[in-house]
């Protein structure tokens, strides 16, 4: 959890806006440090977290989590964290074993045309906590869905429209019905103008229409720098009441071993 | 012209509010809903994009007799067992049934939030057909739809917009809460009026017009007729004046054998 980012977003584990859909995107850069931030943030906030880790193994997320001061293993044991390890699950779908009674969340791998309904069913049961209501179990806060990352689904052959349907249903359940939060990562390669990868560009636009807060990470326009790793554009959408529609702020960041620092443009300690 | 449209759309009218992810047109759509409620019209809202609560936020919900929200947000594809309205029900018969569920002497205004959701699942010709039938059918007085233009191919946006009697394309303005609306209005006699206005929305979704563009009313047909003179800025003359023509005639070009030249060349001294 990065305290500087918390102050930018005006949130803390004790008090944060509920019902938000946070879209994290990156272009020719890596925004996965923000996924680790939100994972540790919501675990500290004692939320019930459903994490779709489609890119890395559980060990990876656990190792990074430990650096940020949370233990994913413990959270999983306590029932706070529901973790879908995409890499393992996909293997069990592709190489089925007789004694394999795993859930069918990754069924779309067999036929991507069927859509992501089974994955949504997994998310819904994870968020509502059905099937794990043991007596004496700890009570958790509002449910949170984290996805790392949605673009992988496109690579696996799922259509952009199907991914947008999936995110719509997740938002309806997590943000509107259960008043929890949702964080999704989308990756875009190539330049915006070039139309390098049409699918992920379309996905990003579709999700931008759905989200309430967007964090867009990109490299520095001036090229590589040792002390500034890139810039992140924070965009608040649909702020109600004050008549303001979108508010944008741009920050530069540097990722450290156990955190990240955010600063206004041109105010890096290496420059000043 | 925006104020004019807010004051009322003619019967059988179809208004499209076209937006992109940089500026949401939903707030302007809410202005139109409030304006219709103020005129004591019956309004039916078909909501796909946002939840009923979010849609109701800022609306004059005291008019429960005249404001009917049909939320297709929670289950637009019928993934759960009891969908209220699915996207595949976007047909004249189902929509007429929906509107007639609450009988009212006056025909209603139908608000669609958004057409983009429908266009992702129903083919553009089918959507256009339904919209056309709705306009002509008489079950609804007018239709107002939100369209996220950046989520569709240009042809799809074009075909829907072509059907509209009025089109408002919104984009972010230069200042914080200001926005630019490009308005195209087609009258019954197919006269096309265009206008560009800078506006801002207040907390109660009333619209404040700040300025109009210098050439506010321009007729498209006139624009087509007004042809630019291609010979206006040529760096050479296309025709010669009389004196120039005379000078040109007098000019003796090389390798043209005049009588004198021929006589000189045929002298014995040359022939040797």
C-alpha cells in the first residue's frame, strides 16, 4: 500500500468510497505495481477480496504482498481472500485429471465463443461468500473484485464484447448490488493513434465509459529515466453533486523496493 | 439551439446525444429528462449503462407518476433467472408492451441509456429498424438516446445518427466544467441547421449556455452550393491578353523554317 497514492485518491483503509469501479490501464509501461497496491490496501481495510490473478502465480503475488506488509496465505486461510490462479486453473482445464473437481471458472478456454458467464458465476459466488458461511468465521467488510489483467482474456481468444459484458456484470454485482469496489487492469500496446491493437483499445474505451476512477500509467514522453519511472494520469469521472464531470491530474512516479513515490511533474528529487 | 431542444422535441422526433470517454453525455441526458418532466410529459427510461439509483440521482423523482425507470442494468443478457428486460427484447412489440404497462392518456418520451449497449448485441440494421418503427408507431411521442460514438465503427454511428432528427455531439470544453455541443437539427422539410454552443451543467442538471460560435446558423445545403473558385490564386495567367497574343505571334521560335531562313540556308555557300 502506497500512502502517497492514498492521499492523492483521498482514501485510507479506514475510510474509502464504496461502489467505485477503478480502472487501471497502462501503455508501453507496467501498471502492475498499482494492482499490488490495491490488493494490500483492501486486505488491510478488512474487505473480502476476490482476486483473479490471470498473469502471475500465487507465489508471486504473495511475495510482493509480503514486501508491502500483507500475507496473502493468511488472508486465504482466514477466508478473506478468494484467489483464482489463472495459470493453474487453465492447466487443469487443458489437461483434465480424473480426480479434478475444480470449479469451471475457466471453461471459456475450451470454447472462447461461449463467453465469460462461468467466470462471472465464480466471481459472484466469491463476492457474496456463498458456500463458506461457517459458524464462527470472521466478518469481512464490503466485497472487492481485483482482476490482473483483462487483456489476457483477449489473448485467450475471448471477444472484446464478451469481456465488456463480463465487466458490466461484475460491476452490477460488486459495485451496485453489494456496494463494494472493483479494480481492473487493462494493457494497451502501441500508440493511441496507431491503432496497434484494436481489441484492447476498444476494451479500454468501453471500460472508460463504465469506470468511476481511471488510473492511466504510461512511460515518460521524453524516454527512459533512472529516477522517474513514468507518469500516471488520475481521472475522476461522474462526480455527483458538484456538477463536475471529469477531473484530471498528472503525476510522475518512481517505484521503490517496498513502495512507490508520487510527485507533481518536474518535482522529482533528482531534478530539483 | 440547445435551449430550444430542451424546451421540447417535436412529436415523432429522435434525438441522439453523442459522447466519448473524454466527456460523458449522461448529465445532459438527465437535463432532457428533467426538462420533459417539467413539461408534465410521461418519461420512460430504459437503462443499460448505470444502475437505477445512479440514474435517479439528480432527477425529479417526486414525479413518480410520470417517471418510469426500466432497469436492464443488473441483468441485460438474462444470465440470472429473472431478468427485467434483456437487450434482445429491443423490438417494437416488447418496447410497446413496456411503455403500455403503465397506461397514460398521453404518449410518452422514451429515453435510452445507452444505444451503445444495444448496438453491441443487436445488429445496427435491426436497431435502426426498431428506432424507425418507434418513431412512426405512435406508442411513444419521441425518443432520446445516448450513444458512445468512440465504441463503434464510423458506419454504425453514421447510420444511427442519420435516423436522428436532432443530434448533439458533446466534447470537453476549454475550461473546467464547460463543454462544447455541436448540434445538428433536421426540420420536417429536411432543412439542416447546424450550431455550436459552449455550455455547462449546474448541480440540478439545468443548462447554462455560455456562448455560441460566430457563424451560428449555417445551412449545409448552402455550404455545398458555395463553391470555391479554383482559379482565384493561380500564379500564372490562363488566357493571354490581345497585346500578349500579338507579341506571341511575332516571336520567332528556333527550328521553325521561315522563308528567309530557308533562303539563307539554301545558298550555295551552305550547300557545299
